[in-house]
C-alpha cells in the first residue's frame, strides 16, 4: 500500500459470510474453552452483513486469504500457548532438582531464581 497509487481504504478479510455466533463457536472449538455464548440484543447500528468486499485488495495488492479460519485459529492458539511461561510450581520443582539453595521471587511478568 505504501508504494501503490491507491489512497483509499482497502478491506482485508475473508469474503466468507459468517455470524458472530459462528465465529465465537469456532474460537471455542479451537481453544477447547468451556465458555458459554450469551446472546444479547444487537445495537441499532450493528452491521447486518459481515462479508468484506476484498475486490480492491485483490486488484491493488494482489491479495486474498489463503488460510481457513480454522487453520488460522489453530495457528494463533499454538502461538499463544508457546508464549506462556511455565507455572511457578514447575520452575520451583526444576530448581529443586539442581540441589542448590534457591529462593524464587515471582512477579506477574516473570519468575526469578536467586541462588
């Protein structure tokens, strides 16, 4: 976009129509969540069609989606799971196997071992 002559908005999305409920159900399946979906009344200005017109993205960027929603969600969940640090209990158990006197200081962001 930066080097193109197009200076108008370009929709990036999947032209496959789906409801918010269907999206929520897909997220629940991908995450293995036990969350429940709660239906609420729609706002007055809520869009009735959730199907982006990506014709400009195809024409200007030569772009279109190549990954299905399910695959994209699986990849996203796997990435987030890989970012998680092990629980403090796991770190403490590992440190105990090192047979050194250790004091663990845990913060919200990280766990630090002081030897």
